[in-house]
């Protein structure tokens, strides 16, 4: 079966598959994106593709992987083309995306990537590198100067490893060549992600020189964004299914739900695509949207992932077939996360919560609990702990949040209810497992894990009510298992 590429594009059935409506050869790159995984290709590239289709412009994307060459391998033979498959309850929709013009791999030639970012043609450097890619302390937001990649980059700025190092190296090159700066656009699930990114970039730049730090601060913009679309990892089964339906092979395809949302702080130092004309929302302040999404969607997602995995469910849609989990999710939204968010004027919060639960239950998406469970030490502070702190301050309920943290504590022990090993993917995995192993007593284990300041800060280790609630859930899990505990405690 032939791979999708420029030559094959002319023979694709445009009545069944949406094709690029512009001359790809005539488009110059204006965006460099760090972290070109499935999410970017289904979200920011989706909006940019819509702009190119409707308005044209030099907004081609150069995608960059800072680790693996897998996406480059997938897309190089396909001339950057790939298929976006939207799966919803009503069926599937296919679109071939052409916005990605090239994929480069940082470690193969770091200086070349810095040069691409430093090219005056680059107006925007965006990134989806996940929370851990910011090399910061999630509890404080400060750059982790002892992080191995940051240590390396400070001594080898001509050949960086981290996203922060690449950004600063490119900004330094722009400054030294007398060029204008570019906008740095975070698209990761972090509260105030633009502010977080600006803080760590300036802290790194200051280590290079005070003059560079001042120049970056004066000339570079870091808009905050809120991004929302469920994009599960693509499987071999997905590729085979697409091939059978469309008649070509696509190694770079991505799968997503129909729903998509992008809220962007309108703060750019250079030109940008007309994203607001194709569905994105440009606003003065993204905080309300961001907090609502992080606490209601992402907080629920993490809770369902840890508890669902331990209960034996492979995907989130599987989890949502169990009425007790649906009730658990609803209670979390209604009594814990919901009361801590202030909704934008005219926004129907009850409809939003129901919509989220319906999205979680979408059987077309096979979003694995194990995938969502990755990097909990980086995600939990913003997804769950800020809600927790507000509930503690107001005397509100912390029942479900405590269950979620207990499930995470059980998960990072790396052994499930059946005694099987869990492949825990987390920057702190070894340390967390060691704390679990060395503290078999429940209350002592809880105290030890709450003492991980990078996650819980300074304030939660001494919160006896929180610790007691976590311990109670862990004891219940040990006695009867996670699934039985949730069924007993939460009825539909």
C-alpha cells in the first residue's frame, strides 16, 4: 500500500477526505513548534491548517522533536502530510493536514535547530513539551537549576537539550544579530503557562547574562493559552483501520475527538495567524477558562486515570461504563472542583460538566488510563492540589481529591491490586517507589510522600485532615481493592 505524500495527494478522494486548499509549495514557515507529538498535530496545527485553507499566508510549521526521531520517521516519507481522524458518537471524519512542512530532531543537530528558530522568518515558537519539559519545580514555578538538562545547557548553549535552552539560545542569536524577537507560545497544561514559561526563560537567560535577560524581558512576549482536545495515542490498529478505509498508508496519522477549544491571550510581539477567524478565542485574560479546564477536565481525567487503572480499566471510556465511576466523577465536579472556579459571563457550567462526562465516555476514543497517568508528579500540583488548597481554606469537601491522591500513591508504589508490576512513567518514579517501599505503614507512607516538596510544597505535609483522608482510602484499597471501594462509596 502506498504512503500518503504530495504525489499521491492528487488521487485522494476529496469527497470523502478533506484536503489542503492551498499551494503547499508556496507557503513559507513562520512557526517553529517544539514537541511535535500527536496533540500538536491534532490541535494547534489543526487551527493553523484552517487559517491556511481560508486565508493563506506564510504560516507553515517546522516541527521539532527534542528526543525521539519517531515523528520525523513517520512524516519524512509523507512530505509532512498526515491524516487527522475525528472520532465521535456519530462516526468518523477524515482530513489530510499540510501545515507541517518539515520535522527536525534536536539531538541530531542542535545548532541547526537553533538557527531555524533564530531565522527572522520565524514569528512564533510554540511548544507542547508536557509539564516536565519546563524543567521547573511545579510547587514554586522556579527553574530547576540542578536539572541535568539545564546544567548541560548552561555549559553548552551552542548545543542545548531542553526546550528552555533552545529558546534562550535562539533569543540570544536574535539579539546578537540585531533581529527582532519572536513570540513564545506555551500550549501545555499549566496554569498561567505563559507566565510560567516566561519566568523559567528569564531565570535561565539571567544565568547567561543580565543583559540578555533584560533584552528578552523587553522584547519577547509569552501569551498564556488554554488548550482542550482529547487526543489518545495512535495505535497500529488505528493505522490499519485507516488504511482499509482510505486506501493509503499513513504512519503519522492522529486520532482526536470532534470537540476542540483554544483560548489565547492576545499578547504577541510579532505577526500571527488569524486563529480567531477559525474558531480560536483571543482574549485579554485566559485565567477563567484555564482554571475551569485544568480543574474540571484535567483534574477529573487524572483521578479517573489512577483509580481506573488500579480498578482494571484500560481506557477512560471503559471507566465511564461503570456507574460508580460516573458518580465519583460527578461528585468531584459538583462538590470539589466546581465550587473553586469562576466561570466567564454567560457560561453554562452545568452543561460544561455534563459535556465533559460525555466526552470521557466517547467510545470512539481509546484513551488509555496508563497514558494519562504518566508524569503525575508534574501534573497533580495544578490539576488537583490548587483545588485542594481552596477547599481546605473554605472548609469545603476534600473527599474525592483525597481518593485521587490515594490512588496516585498506590499507583506510584508500582504494584496494582492483583500484585502485578506497574510501569510507572514519571520523573520522580524511582524516588516515589523507594519512599513507598521503605514505609510499609500506611500513615508513615502518606507522611513521607506528602513530604515530597516538589509536588506538595511546604504546606500540605502538616495537614492532618488531608493525610488522614488519604490514609483511610489507602486502607480501604488494601482491604477490598479500588473497584470495590469505589462501588461501595459512590452510588450512581
